[in-house]
C-alpha cells in the first residue's frame, strides 16, 4: 500500500464517487434562502409596505404574523429584512434587523441581552468605545433594559426585532418582555424600534395583556397553507439547483407535493421528503429518483418521527410498550388491554417501578394510540362486554431498541417463551 494512501478513505470515497443524483443538496435544506419565494409575493409586499417608513427614519407598525409550520413565514420575513438592509445602505439611512428564535431565547433577560449583542455587532455602534457589553447572565433585568436603550440611542436609526416562535416566549416567561419592548420607543429619541412576532399558534394571544396585544398587533398577516400545485412549483424551483439534469423521474415532484399537502400544506415536509427521496436513490446508486423512493422516504420520515416521540416518553409508558412488544414477540399480532396489563404487572415490580392500575394503563395505551405508536379498536365480546384490541402498524425493531435504552428499564431482555412464565432478567 502506498504511504500516501489513507486506508480508511475508501469507506467514504465509495459513497461519494459516481454521484449521479445531486448537484447541491443544501438547496433542499430549510436554511436555504432562495432569491424568489413562490406564492408568497402578496405577503412579502404587505410586510415591505409596513416596514417601508423605516427608510424615512419613521417608526413602522408592529406586526403579528400567523400561519402553520412550513408556510413560508420566517423565509418571507428574512427576505424582506435582507432587502430592507440593502435599501437602507443605498439610501444612506440606518435600518437593522435582529432575528431571534424564541424557542431557544425564551426569557426576558436572554431576549434583551441577545438584542444588545446583535446591536453590538453593527458597524455603526462598534465605533463607540464607551459602550458596555451586556453579559448573557448576571445583571438585574432593569440594568439590561437601561443599557439596551443606551445602545439603541448610540446607534440611532430603526431597529426591527423579529421574535420567531413568539408564543414560546410568552408561554414560558409571560408578556413582560413584550410589554417593555412595545413601549421602548417612548424612552428613545434618536432611534426607533419595531417588533415582528411570528407564530403558528393563534391561542398564545390569550396569554397577553390586552394593552400588550393592542400594541403588538397593529398589523396582522396570515400565511395560508400551500396547496399541492403551489408545492409543485416550490419543489420544481429547488430541483433545478439541487439535482442534476434528468435525475428526477416524472411523477416524483407531484407525489411529494401531494403527500405534503395532506400534512397541512407544509413546504418543509415537502422539501424533507424530496431530499430524503434523493438520498435514498443516491445510496442505491440509482440513475433517477423514482416514486418508489418517495414512498420509502415517506415511511422513513414517519418512522423517525415516531422513534423521536417514543424516546421522550416516561418510563411507565415505555414499559407498557415493552409489554406489547413481548406479546408480539410471542406471535400475538393483535392483543387486548387486559393481556398488556397482565404482562406489565409481571414485569413492573422487578424494575422497582410503581405498579399502575388497569385504568391508568388503559389511559397510557390511549395516549400511545393518539401518538400513532400503536393502533387500537374497541370490539364487543357480547355478554362479556367490550374490550380494546391493539397492534403495531410498523416495524417494531426500532421501537424495541429505543425502549430498551431507557436507564430505568435497564436489564430487560428479549422474551423467548410464554411472556407470563418467562424470566426477564
């Protein structure tokens, strides 16, 4: 073997060579920002018209934007924000955008400190050597708020604060943050602030003080779900940059669009389906992405989502799942809640878990059904009453693997004989 040859290189090279599917798969990622957003021009124009006064150093109205996941809310706001900053630069005015994800930045302190940190990076402010850097923890909130106002005044111009997933902030920390931000302009002279809130949960408004809601929702914009033809246009646009010519078989894009349209018109779901279909075709060394790859991708996405859901279940729910897996392992493809309860009550004491009542076990079984982990139906047994039957609709190997990773269930083994008589440890 030549000295320059890396013996482990072949492990990856064989997966990179002869790529006949993708040109640039990053084009299919959620983070990719295309130059044109199909079927969102009316919403983009509305946002632009509301923010336009900032180019005259006037305070634009606050905006609340609603829409289901994957309807283009964030992408549209980012696009308008980018264009606003470009226009501001050419016109000699100061307009800046700060975009915060409130799923991560979910307290008043973090929000105010992160806004200050973003301002700190703006060129206009960075020349001011007298300003104070706000730490991400440790100060009283009043001090953070006061220093943020100082930084805003030092920079001047208009700052647009985008609070993405604003409902997460409100539900965790209340509306104090919004109360302060919507009133900050009364404390400013040289600068102005506008707020854009983005949410896929209309009910979060119920958590707001009426005064906060009135100030925050001066303008409201609703993003409707995409329909199947619109999703076809989106995927066709992305396909041109993501795949090499001829790599997509006829019918693939309409199928991806139709499946995603069933999921409330979610463009993210459509893009994930399209990308994973391409990845499966690439791994198979296929010359084209076919409808069969799309069906495989759909099954994979559903399985991955379910596995993620199972991993977050409490230990008791996982033990009930294991009881079902035990019955299935012993050739019981359909089983009753009574049988599941009997197996569960055999296993639980050995794991030093509290043994749940049959009624509570039935409740947890219903939750598993609602999450799509199992299927159930109620059947009549005549004079013996009614019972609930259940079964797994998907491959259980992954489910078993995730369940057995729970540290509180450590020691469970695969049953090989009658579940009531077998030794579990």
